[in-house]
C-alpha cells in the first residue's frame, strides 16, 4: 500500500519537473511542509489501483469531504 498525495501532469514541461524535483530533494524533513507549496484540501478520494499489462485500473472506494 502507499499514499499518493499528488500526481504531476505528464505534459508538464521538463524544466518544471526538474525544478520541482530539486525543490523536493532539498526539503528538510523537520521543515514546514508549506515551504514548497500551500493549497486548500476540501476532499479526498480513497482509490484502489490494480496493475494490469495494459496499465493500472483505478476504482473509487470512497469519497471524503473535509469540513471545519
């Protein structure tokens, strides 16, 4: 099992991917997580992925709204 917090669009320019990779590599584990990016999360989706020869197949198991 794993937790994916975000995915980068495959069409993102290579220089942007390199800049993001560099920034993430320089993070101090004890540092404020908002040092790289800040965004509001209003919901999340619990998904199951099954790897197949044709690629991953995703199924939504549950949707959760965050309030407060």
